[in-house]
């Protein structure tokens, strides 16, 4: 099902490069979390195992390497040579099925295992529909629906990126959606998080870092220093490129306490990924203003379960107050007349160099989306004083 090493989200590439440079001996464990409590059909685990084993043959082609060299000059030649020699090791992935329950865990050196999450989720999603014989809307309907959405965003004067690899219905649908966005979107379509499809359709690969970057820093340096050092190390590697910071690994409130004038000036903006987007925008604007920075010179990337109606509401609030752009995932790549899966794969433990295995946690702005060991979550809340009222 997967045919390319770069059928993956761009932030996995950028984080892998940063991990190699800063934490080459670190190890990580990841786990599949079945939020939707989906019941998996008989044989699903075996089918997934076959697809994972087949990924060992994926290699970076000369054309793909040339594309990254040309499009992403901040990825240095030593990293691209490494990527050209990289091979997935299926032994890092353990898949078990008991009845209708599926378990997937990943363990190994962080710089290697970091690439598994997104393609594994794409495989689980596509197999989920294929093995159950689920039918989708026809190609013409999918493409027309995509065209209607991007033309609406175009009329609103917005910038839209496609972020839908992880929960896509299938690669074929994903490819058709990006093609329709490219054909009909004009300047409204800013690019795709999927590196292969960005290359195939001649658009920009979009992405910076994900929650695991900050989660690891929490395990390595402690919760108080996690946000500051994660941002510092990112700047050290990319020197001003890839300047959108993710805020909600330990709540956006804790993030902004670390996001001082230095970081607020260095980074081009921030990404919203949980809780009410209007509340987040208001808090972000107020933070920039408190630091004496014009919010209109910065950008908020909104990426949490966006629909056309939600995007229009956000635009109405932010217009003229702060820059904005939007990353839309499932509503593009799995709006085909079926119910999308509700699942994630998250880092659950990390082993920094010279240390023991430690649980890692994510404290979303939505408490129901907290992930990790309950005792460690409670500790993080105490350390970050998240139980006290807002000032």
C-alpha cells in the first residue's frame, strides 16, 4: 500500500533531522490509542503486519532526494545522505490482535522510530475500510466536494494547507484531494503536509514539529524547562526557518509563560491544536501585545478539526487583528461519505541518553485529550501550577 519513504508528514522529516543533531542516543516508545473504541475485524493484525514488513523495502529515490535538496535548503546534505540510506526496521513495531482489539507498539532509537507514526496510522485507516468492504463516494463527488471547499476559502481570501495523511480514507483519495486543491485552489492552497504528494503536485511541504518534540524535552529536562529548551533547540537547528511553534503539549497557558519576547520575536507564529480557537486567538493576541509586538506581524496556524463553518468563524474574529492560516486534515482526506476513525499513535515513554525509561505526557488544552501515565500527568500539573486560577 505504501510506495514511497516520503509518504509521510513533513514534520516527521524536520523532527528526525533535529533529533539526529541533538539527541542521537535517545530511545522512544510509542503506542496506538484507539479513542473511538473501534472493533477490528478478524485478520486485521495480520494484514497490518504484512504492510509493515513491506515497508522495509522503501528507499529514498534520487528524484525525491533532489526535491528535498531544492525545496528544503535548511535540510543539510549530511541529513539527506542519511535519509537516502535509511531503511525501516519492521522489528521495531509489535502488532497484536486479541478478538476485536488491536495493540500496536513501537520501540527503538528515537531518530529511527520517529518516522513510524504517520504511515502506520495511514495504513490502519485504509485497512479499516478495505477489510470491512466499506464503500465511499465516487471520485467525481470527492473532487467536486473538495473544489467547493477550496473555492469557498479562496473567496474568503484565506491560506489553506492540507494536513490529512494520518486519517485518510486511502492514498488514492488523498492523491485526488491534493490534485483538486492544487487545480482549483490558486493562491488559497498553500501546500500539503504529505511530502510525497507535495512533490507530486508541485506544492510546498508544510510542517515544523509535533507534540513529541516537547514531550521528550519534558522527560529529559523536566516540565518547567521543557517548552523553553524545546524552542531553543529548534532555533539552534533551523536558525530561523520553520518558525511556527506548537503550543499545547503542556497546555497553552504553560507555553505562553515560557514564550518570552525572545521567542515571540524569533518565531513567525504559533499553531493552535486544541480547545476553543477564538479563546486561543484572543489569548495569543493579548500575549503579543503585552510583549510590545504587533500581532498582525505574526501568524496563528489553526489545525484542530476544522470545517468550512469553523474556519469562517475564526476568520471573522482574527481579520485585521492577527495573521492566520489553516491546516485541514480529515475534512479533506476522509470526507467521502464514511465515518472517520478516531485514533492516535503517541510517544508514551522516552529514554534520554544516560537515563532510565520515563513516562511522557501531553497536557492538552482539552483535559479529555490528556495522554500518558496518570501519576506523571498529576506531577506535571503540580510542577506547572496548572491548578491555580488565571492571573
